[in-house]
C-alpha cells in the first residue's frame, strides 16, 4: 500500500485559542507576551497583528510603538503542548495514526484512509474544513513523505496534495526553510543568494 502522510500547520495556534475564549479579539491586532532577559517579548501574534508588521520575538515596546492600541495578554507556558495533544486526540476520527509535531503542527499517517472520503483531495479538504470549524487557522498538505508534506503545508501553493511522482518538483520553488534545516543553515543559504530549493538541491 502506498504511504501517504498529512502535515497540518496551525498558523496562529495560541492566539486562536485565546480568541475562541474572548471573541472580541478576532478583529483586533492581538499578541501574547512573555518576559525574557528583563523585557517583554512577543511570543505569538494573530493575523491582524502580523499584517501590521508585528512578529514573534519583537520587543513589546517596539510593537506598541507601531500599534498603540495593540491588545496584549500573558502567554501560558504549557498551552501549546496541551492543546496539540488534545487536537491530536480529536483528529483520530481521520486516521488511527496521529502525532504531535511541535511547535505548531500535527502529522497523520493517512495511508489507506482517504478513499473513505472520496480521494486525497476530498480527504484533505474535509480535515481542513473541520479544524477551521473549531476556530483554528490551518494549512495542510498531503504527500508520500513527511518532509514534503511538511514543507508544502507551510510554504507551498495550491494544489496541496502532491502526487507520488512529483515530490521533488513540489519542493523546487520553495525556500530553504521548507527542508526543515537549522536556522543557521537557511540564513547562510539566503546570504549566498540561494532563496529557492531549485538553486541548490541537485
């Protein structure tokens, strides 16, 4: 049987969780903060904040200079770990083999499952639809290997279902980060002008 894997990326997992409990945050620029070396650092930002150039790792004072009305809440240290475990248990309805993929994802072994939903595309669409109905912003991809599914979910364009014979082609236009390299390696590649996998993979 052909192996098929699904990678699910929760684009704003922590802020989505807070928004589900405080719905007024949905349309506001909103971040989570945590102390680091004597100052407050942003540990998560929702889509509205990101569109205004707020990013994880930014000092809260700098973020407030950009958006004075920024909504800020304290991060919960163990939230992500517990949340991913609960979501993994919920996703067993799609496959008996679900694992947590820290810090912001899940992995499915979906081999032999998708025909129950009418094929790979219908299966993936249903997974994404059901998770979004629960209030989480997600992207997902399916491929014959975990690595390709992971890279396409986070950096790829449609279609997000990769046929078995097109795995290398699916990666060529993606940035080096899609290969799950260490940050130091991806930074070095970018400094060398290598911004796509196609420029160095062969």
